[in-house]
């Protein structure tokens, strides 16, 4: 008998959810950067081992939104916890437990049930602060969870919550987390073929690879104003439109003499099959992240 189910990873921005999903699946299925809000939708990484398939759902970081896009990212993150079998709340071992973490832990407590979904608290980046600091962080997050549960009358599920220290970057502790999550999957048929590791369409993936490089190479508010979409896909030729919000941002994205955009194209092309011809174009969509009509067209 096969088993299968879903595990949502939620947390504030930059706690390492995307890196953790990639580490679990063993393949790059979601883009990463040190810039907050890199993940803009639900990305599913699929792990099939033995008779069990787990679909890990990477969600946008929950935050205090400053635009319509921010509100949509929060809505997507919350929607990612619907209908799953496990909710993994990810916190940072190297940072204090703050208001953002409490918001996400509260979300997990409100959704968790003794018979599922189960709540798992993952303390990530254990490779940074040292063993003593990680141990203290585990104790602190457990105290925070207990206080939040008491405030909300959810003490009955405290005995079902598990805590795992991991390093998404090095993989330390990840196997133990995966084994536990896999053990919670219910009996049922697999949702995806055995060799599939992601449900992201190829065109979307190419656009995301370009955006990843732009986010890494641009600064300040520019990354949040960028959206990438494939406007032409006829192998080996792929055209990606780099959408910005203002005319003044075009030059920042293109760079002096087109240097920055060229570097982005080279870096993205290295991750695509050999022989691919990747063309990048910069276009302006005024204030797109504050306009519902634009975000609807972009699928955000």
C-alpha cells in the first residue's frame, strides 16, 4: 500500500524555507536569495521514497505588507496550509523569536489538530550559532509555543508538536525531519509520477531563474519591482520579459552598457539545457505590484 500527502513549510521571510525544500528534494525546485519575498507563489517539491510520496509546499514569507502584492503573498502563504497533513513552521536559529515568528506559530497552532494536520517546528540555520545557542533557541521557541497555545486555548495539541533543529544549507538534521514527516503520511495513491520533483511548468521555471539572478544582482527596492514572464517559448529560443514598474528602473536593470542584464542572462542560461538561446527584454508596467489587474495577468 502506498502513502502520500502534503507538508506545508511556512515562516517569516528569509528563514530558509526554499533552501530547505531544495535540500529535501535533492534538486533545485524553487529559487533562493538573501532578499525577502523571493518566493511569490506556492512551489511544490515532490519527494518519493519507497512506498511514500510527500509533496512539500514552499510558501511566501508571512510579513507586514506594504502593497497589494504583499497582501497577495500573505494570502498565498495562508492558503498553503489548507488541506495539508503536516505544517512545518520554520524559525531561524540565529535570530531572536520575534513578532513575525509568533504570527506564523499562531497560524500553525490554529490549524493543527491531534489527528492532523500535525504541527512541526523546524529551527533552521543550526550551522550558524553553535550547539549551545541552538539548544537555547529550541527551549525558547518551545516556551513561546506553550504561551501562545495557552492564550488561544490550544493546550490539547502541545503533546503532538515535534521540534527539529536542521541546517537547510548543509543538510544536517534534514533526514530526521523527512523521516518523521513521511511517517505521518496517510495511505493513498501518489499524486505525481515517481520521477517528478516539481509541479512548476517549464516556462515559469525559466522566468523564475531569470528573476532569481536579477534579485541577487540588484539592490534596495528594485527586486520587489521586478516580475519575469516568458513571452516566447519555441525551443531553443526563449524570450523572457523583465517587467519593472517605472521607466527609471529600466536603466538600473539593464546596467551600464547592458552589462547587468548580460550577466543575468549568462547566469540563468548556465542552469538551462545546452543550446538554449535566451533573450531578455525589459518592459514597463506602471505600478504593477499595486494593481490587481496586472497581478491577475501575471498569475500572482
